């Protein structure tokens, strides 16, 4: 699955999109009140923090990409946390919109080369806006930059919406692969209200949550992973919930907040906090 600096493919699944659980497959449609989740091993620093990647994201490591289709406008909650509440992990995740069409996986553009010499999507800017003409995002965007003459669309992604990062921030001034700032917390990086009408969320010691208010019908993509190098592969649960109505939305957030509080209490009282005992040896979630 690892790309090389000489590889090139035009919109031919530059990255693999994974299956959700319970038979939902890789192309689930969500209506208000419905939910999908994926559970499995996630690498410790494929989202940020790996010094070999100059702290940038590694698109191919761990196959941690998913997509979903929203059938009607509603609030949507994307939540990522360890299966073991006491596991040592620092997750990060980004959500993009591809609009009317499902993300095609992107292209590997040999003109995009990170500081460490690796091309995209081998290494990429997970917090960059695809609408900007920045390195590390061309391969995802639906505008000309690919092909032998550079006049073909690299992919069909339309907009980066937001990211959440619970690990140590990484600044361009300190050295990142694509000269990007990867900041702690929740960050709305959208450039329009085409796909949502507001973004919020929060992060905890080992979990992250993004909330999209009045998210519009269409296709969306998630990339997730670890943000602190040296932490082991950890069983993580990623969920996407399309909230049915305002009252249910409030109850959902209250429940997730309670889970976060329980997780913190568990870590405080546990005598030997650390990674889960049954962490897998691969980075694939399903």
C-alpha cells in the first residue's frame, strides 16, 4: 500500500476507502437518526507527529479512510475514542466534502514532494484546504494540476471542513512536511457554508469529536489516526451519527460528555494506565 516517489496514478484510488461495521460497507447512506461505526487498530502517529514524515500525515499507513453519504440535512457528530477507555492514544481526524459524488481516492501527483522527499498521497497535509493552491492537497482537489501537462483534475474532493487534534501541536516554524500548522483542538477550516452551517466539537485526553451543524446532503470523507509518535497501535472506535432532532442531539452530546468524564475518571483511578492489552498488530479498522 505504500506509494513511492516515482508512482503516479490519475484519480485511481490513490488511497483506499475502508468498510464500516455491521455490513454497512464502504458506501453507507445515513439518514437522520442513523449511525455507522468502525472499530479496530489505529497507528500511533499516522495523522501527525512522526519525525520521518516531518510530523505530517501518512495517507497510506493504517488504511484509516472512510466515506459516507448523508441523505438529508441534519446535525452530524463524528467521534473517535479508544475501545479501552484507559488506553494511551492521542487521536486526530479530518472531514472533507466531495459533494454530489463519492470520493474517488485521489491521485498521486509526482510534483507534490514533502520535505522528506515523499510524494502525495504517501505523505500529505491533512489540515490543508483543498481549495488553496498548497502543496500536500492537490491530489485531493477537483481542479487542474495532474496529468502530463498538468491540466487534468487530480480528484473530485471539494472542500476541507474541519479537523480535531488531541496531541501536541506541530508548527511550520518548527518543521513540518508541508509547512503546515497542525494545532491542538478543534478547527473550522471551511471556506464556505455549502456543506454545513457551523462547526464545533472538542477533544479530550484520548478522544476527539467534531460536530457539524445542519450538514447538507452529499458525500463526505474522514481520515483519522494517531498524533503522538511512540504510542502503540490501539483499538479505536470511530462513529458517525446523523442526529434526528434537536432534543436527541442534546441527549447525544450529553451522553458523549458522560463517556468522556467516565474515561477521565477511569484513568485517574487506574493503577497502571497504558495501552490496551489486546491491541492488534495491524492498522486496519473495519
